[in-house]
C-alpha cells in the first residue's frame, strides 16, 4: 500500500482536544450503523477540514481503522495546510474516479497508526461528472466494508452542489458552524438542503467559540470548541448525542 506523511499536526490545547474527544464519543452514540460521515459547512472558512482531520486522528489513535477522504475537489487546502507528502507521485480520489487507477492505488497508509487517506493530488475544475460516476458510490460502499469509520471532507454547501451529491451517499452529516459569523438563516438553509438528500444531520459542531480560560486567556488560535445538536428529525441516539454535548458545553 502507498504511504503518506502528514507533517503538520500540532498538539492541541487540553480543552480543544477534549472537545474533539467529546465529538468522537457523541459520534459513537449514533450507533454502529453510522460508519460513513460527511463533515461539511455552509460557507468557507468555518473550520470543517480542521475538525475532519483531528477527529480522524483521534479515532485512529484510539484504535479504530479510519479512512479520511478529501472530497473538496475544487479548492482543497488539506495537502498544503497539513504538509501531506509522499515519496511517490500521489494518485488519489480524482485519479480513481476518472478510472486511471484502482481503489487500492488511491488509498494510502499514513504516519498516524490506523489512519488511512484517499487524498486529492490537485484541484479539479469541474468535478460534477466525477462525483456522478458510479465509481463514487462503489468507493463509499467498499470503504465502509473495510474501515470502522469513513470521514468525508466536502466543499461548503452554499458554494457548490458537490457537498450535497456526496452527502447523499453517507450515513450521516456533521455540519460545522462558525460561532458569531454564520447566520441562523445559512445554517437553516444548509440543514434543509441536507434533509432533502435523505441523509441524517447527526449534529452541529459550533466552531471558533471564544471560551475564556482561567487567567483571562482565550483559545482563539484553535478552531474547535463545542458540539451541539438540534432537533432535525433525529433518532433517539442522535437526541442523546445532542443532550450530552449541550450538557458539556453549557452554552
């Protein structure tokens, strides 16, 4: 199997790491049937990729076999932001969907134990045709059978329709919302769009919250600070997920 090295994954402050851990625990409350999870947002710069990468890392380090798929085909910054590199030429999701490689050639081991990736080697100008290719649904189905979790990072929902196409193939979606920036209307619109795909909204990750710490410091540098659920036709397990998160954050 091919190998990727991820060079830029700094340790998080304790409170931020605990929030990611709470998200991991809450995801488990959704049940064993939730294996493929889309991480998305309404608009750019809400921190969805940050949450996807660090949730993937934590799940892997705690023993789950986890695959992270970079499906932000138009404008992904994951490779540059996290220093993802390989000794060989990277052939990832676009190569597979275009029929240039087989799936085993697009899946990479990483230097995170139990952490696997299907990377994006370069942005794709018009990925709609690739996402509508039957190879996409085959990829999701095959990977769900081989990994404990499959996390899928998608484009923002308000920018292009790609995220909704991808979400339709997943077991559930976590919507990332930037605190104090993203309007309620944008969030409601995003939830309505996801509901039309038939994919459950597992919860909302409230991101970039300024949480005052002892001594007057704020963790503004790091993104993830809270996890919230809302009543969008959730199952009982999803309601427990929300209740647990809201009790923790107290916000």
